[in-house]
C-alpha cells in the first residue's frame, strides 16, 4: 500500500479507537481498553453496519458477531442498572454505540479535511465490503468484565479523500476559464437552503438518568443565563448572540461571527 494511504488508515483507526473508548466510558462510567490490529474482512453472518457520509466519498464499515455485539450492548445496559434486557433492546443499544462513535468520526473527518462532514443515513448491509479492515478488541474490566470484538473497515475512496490535497497545475487557458465557471457555480449555491438552529446549551446525562426522565423533569445545561446562545448552521456553530423577541416570535441578535478555525473546533 502507498505509505500515504497507510498513514491515513492508521490515523482513521486511532480516531475510531479513541471515539469508541469515549462512548463506552461516557455510557458506562468505566474506561475500557481497546486493541487494534490489521486483519482480514470478517466472515458474513455478523451484524454488519455501513456508514456513508455527507461531504466525503465512500463509507466506514463495522461488523461484529452476535455474541460480541450482545456483550457490547449489555455493558451499556448493565451500567444503567438494566439486567436481562431483551434482544431488540440490546441490539438498539449496540447500534446507538456505533452511531455515537461514527458521529465523532465524522467530526474528525471535518477537522482533517477542513470542511463539514456528517453522517448520512447508514444501515445494515450484507453486501460485499471492499474496504481496508482492522480488528478491534474491547476489554471491559471491573464488575462486568468481558470482551467484545469487532472488525472495522474504511473504503478506498474515503481513505484517498483523507490524503493531503495537492493543487493540480493549470494550463494558461484553463486558468482563464476558471473564474467564470466558479462564479456560475457560486451563484447556484446562493439559493441552497440550510437548516439554522439555536443552541441554549448542552448537557451530558448518564443513560440511567435519561431513562428516568419524566414530564416536569429539569435538565441543567452547561450555559448560564448571561452567556450568548450559539447560532448553528448545518450542525456547525457560525455565530453567537442574544435572544430577542420579534413581533411575538423568538429571535437572535448576532453579537459575534466566529472565525473559520473556531468553527472547525466547535465540531469536535
């Protein structure tokens, strides 16, 4: 393999390992050990998940045999005080683990590529998975000691996209045509509608506490009343401001437009 691709693959598996550790630690309160090693594509029959992305080509694959995804799901449920969960609950919990880890990977891709990358609709797939694979062994310790193994793969097109971009040399004629083409493309983009939302704050809540939420429960956020709210466009913070009322509707008066570098940091 091209050394640059090998380096990008190593970076991907380091990010994936870190994200999985963070997810398990946040949901169980205990930090597992994860070992990653190169490996062949897993045999068909396990729960195989394919995750494509908006803003990047290709996809990431994660597959685990049933006994291992059951162990991973049970670790989360036990941490929340739930014993003897049924199959669908364990399965959905495992899929939630993958969802959170892969959302984190999308943020890592955003930082590396310098543009927004987000998870699009993923799902189970039993089709052929032509990818660069690695084996992950998750070792849980403590009261509920156990081991869960899974295989992760990254498709070649996505791996190539993670390489440093080298600007191609343009011929003089091509360089003259470039601005006009770019201007037309930009004019088309100006009519694209993007979702805008306002964030008053965030909170990290243990799964066992989420399950206990009822009507009237209060979740404390990480932002005080005096702090500005965040203006989010397509999952990226672009500005901060204060809440106002405009003809009976809530609105936000922009106080600060953040820099491109800070926008990328808010994705992490």
